[in-house]
């Protein structure tokens, strides 16, 4: 059964779950919205989204060295309790995110961290690309928003990047899955990526 993008969007807005989880839930429930919400709740993902507002002041500062010492990553990732910070699941997540940073070289944690002038510059470049297209302004604006979301943010924002081990899932989706499993809010606070000679 094919699932419409509008249905996925509606389910995401209602639950805060990732795109792939919502799509799967709708497929499993033949597109029934209330059953899909129940499906996600049973899997713990809907409650994970609600946990995202809770304070996360514990966690770890962790490091990762890649490529025989050519690339290094320092990452601060927070959770709610020291107990969860010491679990194998949390530490595995830290390692996975460090590897993502080493491989994909993001510039920012999330979209809200991208300075307004950087976004404005990107929009300006896209505007110039469509200057002679003859398309109506509102269509061009929609195309530009799509390019920002799917192209620019997915490239420069860690949380929006496709996860290197499973491209159908974003890093944000990966974190939501861990929140569902561990029962605590998890927040990527900051990171630094070092490259030899750069």
C-alpha cells in the first residue's frame, strides 16, 4: 500500500515521530490515522517525542579518532540522568554520532543553529538560479524551500543529515529511536571536527 506524503506529515505533526516511522505505521495500519498513532505509541516513539521538552543536563563529552589520526571529533551529548549516560545504548549512540560527524562533516547541530545571514545567502543563490526560469514567484519560493530542506539543511545540519549507516533515516530519527528505548530526552549539544592540515 502506498502512503501519501500528506498523511505522513499529519502523523508526524500529531506524534513528533520521524518520517520513516510514520510511513511504516501508516503502511501497517492501512492508512488509518488513529491506529497508526496507537501503533507508534506501542512502539514508544510517540512518547519519545514528548520527552524532547525535558531538561537534559547529564551526559557525556566523547571523542572519536578516524582515518589513522587524520580526523578527530569531540562531541557533547546530553541526557537526563547519569545512569542513562553510562548505559551501552547511550555510549553506542555517542559513537555513531561521532562517526557521522567524521564522515559527513556537518557545520551545525540543527536548523535553528544556522545563522540567518547564511540562510539568506543560500536563498539568494537559489533565486539567481531561477531568475530566468519564467516560473511564478510563489512556485519559485516553494522550490527554494524544498532545496533548503532537502539539500542545504540535509548537508550542513547534523540532525537533518541522512544517517551514514541507513540513508532512509536521519540522525534526528536515530536519536528519537534511542529516546524511545532509553526513556529519556537526548540532546546533541555541540561538536567540533578536526581534520589534519585543514
